[in-house]
């Protein structure tokens, strides 16, 4: 959705109020550190860190910005707590995509200025190249991509947090072959705040905390020329780190529900494979068999993912985490997955042209 | 540390005369920021010739520029107050340079103006109708408004603050 | 606060600070990172994680510039992330790296800070328009110097400080920088030079300001176990602190940086520093403008409010004084590639506490020192206490 | 500026001038002056970086040795891009490929002349020497080898 009636500060304030109420904390009294997520060119403001403290209750407190997806900020808060420095840390991320007149002009600024930008092409050509490499190497077809879109849009229908308009027709309108318009998650606004607490503090706050068992984040080469094409090495590395911390040896068996990045339809399949959720099989075959459906053995993106809910820029990772928390609490309502949920996985990717992303493993 | 650290400095001429290879780029990033509830109403107030603030019912602080929350109590604020268009110079500068660092013939006098009755709250604006040497911290000032028909709901609907003599 | 693990600095590196570097930002980051690795005789393969600091994307002209700089900073196929707290970023980068190791998640973290301001035209200053509030400040056509001038005026008025006492800081730091091989300017200036330099936005004159620069710095952090294997002389990060004040800078009194004081108290508490005036042997406070050094000495609780100009006038803050301040030459002397300049202060503490600062070495075998940076809308303080 | 108090318009009133850097200078000058592709060699990792760098991203060695790369590459992936950098429809869609070279680590992303497929052998076609400016666009496009 877009949120033209409120400013970014007001949008974030509303999310913060909800999060602090849910956690039972007073940010002025209880929250010791705040980690925010933003990138200047998404905001239209240089040093956006200036504008974050007040609406999250962080004025005159330790507040910092990680210029990355909110899941990186969550990993940061996790590290801060592990040092022993803080017991309660809040994490914030948001998207005010509707303030950006033309997102393509922002993505263009992320391309290498000497080797890539002079070509004058829309940044989505990188997704086209990558999609083609993935389809080619994995045997995935365009039909599978359409199935992902249908699945995620369907899941989003029962998610009250999902945007409820703005989905284009499934007509494969060409953007950058084989990438079509509907393969791209539509932009949306939103704000998310997540409260983390050390074990003792968490038990004092509520009876049913959701635990972070592992976090991981990693990057492949930022250079298009020297990175792995066709496979998401960044996701594999981030998964490896998170699984090691969470003591997960066989993710396909041990993960009960996964929320993974689907900025482009094919990315869901590519990320599922990189994260070991396909355990040697091809993800598109599992998709065909209904394994990833809401009532499947390993539901993926029961929230509707970014394709269904809307893509919320640097907030995306926290949207994935919040859905997994709801699934673990059993409070996801109509989009609660069928089966018992003990362990959930959330993963995010920073979009083109990056090869960077993060993973969080959560459990009841 | 090494005595000859790395780094190859260039002169402006090297770049201008293309002694080294460069790529130039004009960004086209544009934004249309939603002003939202608080600043939207503040700007609408300026259009009407009024300075509006919000008041926290918990601590009693008046906030100008207004917001929908009190950052110190972390509560929603819904009480709006109309403030006078007079105030006091909290601090000021006499600026001879424009945003792009070009030199100004006539200096601009930016100042933080504490708005009367708002405690020490205020906002950034310009002092006008004053010689640079007469501007002082503590000087009393009053808003000079743009004509109603040219006001557009902008901070520039106040043209500047002039000394109260 | 019960911090569980000790973290040491085991290596440092920096490029020259230059008005216009031929190197790309990636290449600058590499040069600094490489030196930091080499100085600790470590290979990138031995490094578990990488933390980057860099200030606005509108300088380098690359969106998500942390991603762009990644390979130069050594982040290939590693956990890598970028922190960003405006001018506070450089010192904060060391804090960002610190929690990677102090959390126990990683044994080592390579910390890199880079800035390439010369990419931004017509002048890097122009980009600073976009740090102001987009709705109620930018339409007034502000520039960066305004906020310094407004703060400086408030500080001078409150404590009745003459401009000459403030200019003394620029004289000292530019002189100190003559001994820094990375210095951009390396030219001494007399008090008269400063006081007669072009007035930009009164009370700020041209030579009150540090120069715009390109450059990069890096430090390598390690856990206690690893540090002891690498070196006989680790320098410990014994305290970290950071604090962000309200965005609404026109609603608070700018004469004293209370956020720096909060950050300093946090860092001193952690480091067991109970009396900073006695226990801190030298300091590298953030000095993008001359008055800021004084402001920050007070914020760091190294003297009473309003007392810093007097200490400066008495020579206490000279390199051979009782409390050397900015022995590196600071931003005023060495240059100000924003994030890199902050991390340069951490490098200086490392070299000084190891006795490796050469001609810049302060006397008396310093044991404890503090570095600090500042940023945003006169809003954030980032503080690191280090001990040899 | 603000015509409707509901929104405020703005932008970044700056432009940029990027240096190609130490390795980029070498690479683009070789194209401009000699119509040759050069890579930077990491003898430690046995990789020839294309485009060249002053560092090996894997082992962080400083790279100072440049080697010529034979102008004969293989299409790794391709796409047909329909929009320009601002999202406007291009008059003609553009064929783009990522081209790898057998002796190099990396490759070049560029336009291709006509459609290509994964695995096709292609070569860079340079602009006439007098028209070259020291840019990646001194390569006109890649074309299939006969």
C-alpha cells in the first residue's frame, strides 16, 4: 500500500507503538539501544540517521543506523545483546517507497559507475540476466515462476498486513527477457519495529518469547563480473552461519516454515535451493508437488512474500521475521500454516545489483 | 605506519583536462515526500498566517515544529496550540555563502528563533530588515509574512523574522 | 553492563588524505585494509567478519555504497555490513567492529572507513543541503556551515569566548599535522592567518574548517586469545559509547553537547574510568571545525564547561602539554574524509599507545586515551576508550 | 517547491565525476589506444581479473601485473532489456549479455549485436580509434564469431 496521508516519522511511530505494546516495554525506560535501517537514496535525505530517534523513543539514547536491510539490524541488535552491554534492544526498518518518484533512477545509482551504468539500461536487466542464468542451469521454467506468483498472491489474500491492490495481470509483459513485469514484487510502504531481549529479560517480559537460534549475513562479490551467477552464494553462506549457530544440520527436515526473499519470482526458488531447503532436489519440482504451499510439508512465504504483500525496500527482512514470529506463536490467523511449527527461517536479499543477504533462524 | 602511505592525489586540472579517465553522471533521483499529519497541518497553518505547535498532555512541553508524538514521554500528542508569531533569537550566523558555496554579496542571516510561549522550542529561519552588526542572541523578532495570495503552505510563507524595535 | 569479552586492536592502516584521489573508493578502501592486515601479519582468509563505515552516498555518488565498496574492504564472501551515523561514523566503525568480536560470534573483524568526496560536484558542500529537514529547512536554502556557525555562536556567547582562543586550536592542529605522513595540507598557519581568512558564515572563517578530502583508514580487531597470538602489544578497546540526541536541534540548547557527554559516560563506565581528567593521558576529539575540539573536550568531561579554551591558551593541549589533544593533527590538519577521518583517530590511539607514532609520539608513555567523533544534526556522539 | 502542503518535492542538486581509478585507467586506456582487453593477474590465486583490479578480492594481494586477454568470449547469460535507466520504454529493446573469457576471471557485460544464446562464442567490436574516449562504450557491442 502507499501511505500518502502520513509522513515517514508518523508511519514509524505507529509501528513502534504497536511493537512496544506487544512486547510490554516502555522504550524510554526499558529499551537500552536502538538499531535502525536505511539508505540515503531511498529516503532522499543524506545522513538519514539524523531523522530516526524521536519516533522510536530513542532520543538521547544509544541509537545507530545500519545501512542495510532490517534483518542486518536485527543481527546487529543480537550481537549487541550477546556482548552483555544491553538487555533490551529495538530494531526498526521502514519503506516510504511512495515518496520516491521513480525507483529506477535510484537503482541506477547503485550500478558500477564506470563499467555498468554507462550502458544506460534499466537495472532490472541484471535480474533478467540472472533469471536466465538460473532457469538455464536449474531447468526451472517460466511456468514455475508464474506458479510462485500465484501461490504468493493467494497466500497474501488472507494476510491483513498485505497490500490489497497494485498487482498486475499475469500476461508476462516483458521487462528484460525472461523477466516480466509480474515477476517483480510491487513496491509498498510500511514500517516495522522488533524488540529483542536477552534470555532473562525476555522471560520476564512474556511467557511465550520467540527465540533467535542463529543469524547469518554474507555477501558474494559486488562485481557482476566475478560473482556466482545462477546460484545465490550469499544466501548459502548466510544460511551456513545461521545454521551453525542454530545447530541445524539438515534444514530441509528441521525447518517447519520459511519466509524467504521473492523480490523476483525466480528468487524464491533460487534462495530455497541455496538455503538447503530442497536438500539436493530442485526447488521447482517441490513447488510442483505442493511442498511449499500453505498446507505443504515446508510452507514457503505463507505471508504472501514480497510478491503478495508488496516489496518494502530495507524493511523486507523484518517483514519476513515478523511473519515467522506469528507462525511460531500460532497467531497468523487465516494464513497460519497447517502442521506444527517449532522452527522457522527468515531470509532476505538486498536486491539488484547486490549479492548480499541475511538469514535468521527462530524457534518457540 | 609506512613513511610513504598509499594514495595518488590529483589536481583539478588533471580531471578538467582529462589527463585521467573520468565518467560523469547526472542523477535524476526525485522525491515527493508526504508531509503527513503534523507537518502538513503546520504548513497549512503557515498558509493561513498562523504558527501551530503541539502540546504533550503528559509533560506539558510545546513542540514547534509540531509532531504527533512527544519524543520524551513517547506518547501520542493530539493537542494543538496556536502560537504567537513573535520570538527571540536563540542563535544566529551571518552567512556570506550560498548552498553551493558561491559567494553572496549581501549576507543571509540564518537564526534559530525561539517562538514565544513555546518554552525554548523554535525553528530555523532567516532574520531580515536588520543590519548584520545589530543582530544579537536574545534579540526580539516578529514574523514578516508573505502576502496571503502567494502563500503556498511552505516554511517560506514566513518571508523572514524582523527585529522588534 | 557486564561485557564478557575483551577486544583488541592488532593492526592499523591508512591512505594519504587527498583533495582528489585518483583511486576509486574501492581502491582507497583496499589500500587501507591491506595495510591493516599487513601490519598484523594477517591474511584476509584469517578474518571472520568485516565492518564498514562511510558517510553520505551523495559524496561517492553511489547508492548503497557499502555494497559497492565491499570487495575493496575485504568483504568478499564474508559477513559484511555498513554502519552509518553521519560524521560520527568513523569512530563508530570501531564500535561496530567491536561488537562483532565482543559478542563472541567472531574472533576477528576488519574495520574499514572510506570517503571519496571529490566525486561530488559542483562541490561536496552542495550535498550537505540534503542533510537538512526536507520539509521545513531545505526550502530556506541552508548550507552546512550554518549549523556550525549557529552552534559556535551559542557556545561563544554562553562562555564569552573570544574568537582568538578558538582559532588557537586550528594553529595547534595544523602544526601537529606537519608530522603526519598522510596529511593533506601539511602547512602551518598563524593565528593571524586564521583570523584574517575569508569569513564564510560568521563566526566561521575559512581556516576554522577542516578541508574536504578523499581517503580511507582501517583497523583490525581480534578477541583476546587471537590478539595474544598475533602480537605482544595489543591495544585494548576498553570502553565504547554512543548516543543520539533528538532530531529537533532547534528545540535544544547547542552550547553543550550533552549527547557526547552521555556517550563518554557510557564508555568511561565500561572502561572503569572514574575520573577522566586524571585518567585520560591524551585525546583525539572530533575537530572538523576548531571550536568543535573545545566543545568536545567539554563533552568528553576532560574539563569543565567553558574551560577548554583556557586550557588551549595555556598550552595544556599541545603535543608536549599535560593533556595532548589531537596529536595527530586532527581533521583540521590531516584532512576530513568524513568516515575515514574518524577512524584515523582510532589509528592514532593505536599507534600512540604502542609508542609507534614517530615524530607525533606524545611524551610520558601514555596508557589510556579516548577518541571521539560527532555527527548528524549536532546530534550524535561516538566514543572509544583504548588502553595499551 | 510546495504547491500542495500534502507533499514537498525535492532532489539531490549534485552531479558526479568518477575516476576510473588505477586499474580502470589501465583497462580503458588499453581499449582506447590499442583495442586490447587486459586483465590483472593474481599469481597467488592464479586468477586474471577482468576488468582488472589493483587487488584480488579473494586474497587481498596487491595486483600489479597486467596480461592481455584474447578477444574471444563465451556468453554466460543474456537478456533483452526493454527499459532505459529511468524505466522509460526503449525505442528498440537492447540485447545484453554477460560474456566470460576462457583465460580470465570475470568478464564483460555489454550489448550484443543481435540475439545470442548461452554458450555462443562472441568477440568485442571496438569503435573506430578516432571515436574512442576511454569508456566502456569504446566497445561498440559484442558480436558472434563467424
